[in-house]
C-alpha cells in the first residue's frame, strides 16, 4: 500500500529494535519484540555515469547559467566523491597545497564525521577557479543549491545531454568511485578513505 522498499523497511525495524534495547537497558521494557528478527537486505542498484556520459556532461553547452552551475557542482562531486552536504559546506580553507605542489581537499564527511583527504585533479581545480571570489557565495567554495533543487535541475541536465538515466546528486559519488577511481586502477582502500567510508565493505558495493 505504501510502496516501501525492502531496505527501507529493514532500516526502520532496526531503529525500532535499537529503541527497545534502550528501553530494556533503562528498565522501561522487559522484552525486545525484534530480538530474533532476521534482517534481509536487497542488493541496491548503484547507478553511475560512464566516462563517455561524464564527458558529454562536461562538454555540453548549457542553455542557462542555472544549469551551468549545477553541471559544474555535479562534475566537481564526480571528481571528488563528496556528497551534496559536504560540497555545500566547503570553503577556501579546505583547499591546500602540500610540499610537493599537489593540491588537496581536506574536510570531514557530514554523515560519519570521518576526515577525508582528496587529491584535486585538474577538472575540479578549474571549477574552483571559475567561481573564486564570487560575491554571492559568501565565503563558500561553490554555488550549491539545496539537494532537492539540485536533483530537479539534474533531471533537466540529463535531458539536455541526451542521457537516459535518472541522474541524482548522489550518483556523483558512485561515478567517482566506479568511473574516475576504481576503473583507473586506484586501490579500493584509497577509494574507501576518499569516500569517507568507515568500513571497506561499504566501498566494495561499488
């Protein structure tokens, strides 16, 4: 009736199980009705852009400044693996150059509070330079609208670029892991650290 995915239901039940455990620990309940519940998760389809599709997005002339900015922010995430909330909070002080002259991003993942150090390739560096000093940013590194607006605009972007996929901002993380990093021989341990995963098994899903 509610059209909920199996994984969503499993995660909700897991929360209930945790709440009951707190109640038992505090003497508010005597039994956890979910104690013997067996959790079953379905393998989720991890969508991503191929290198051909990513190149198409980068090279396509955008019909409006709004779509151009969304394209730039999305591509930036495709080359850094950062989630929407992590890109939105970036400031110039998150960018630094080491003693060997290599440029890096240094930040913390909002979701897990895990520190991440990401080498900045040429493409994201060009995007940062493009928006440097833009007054409307108020100290932020890039013009990042809300996640809801981003995903709405990315549907337009897919149509403009002739890509028959449901592009969402989160797809940028999967594109980074699969197309930009793993497909180019970056060790999965390094990818896991750059994505800010606590467990390498999460990275192995990619």
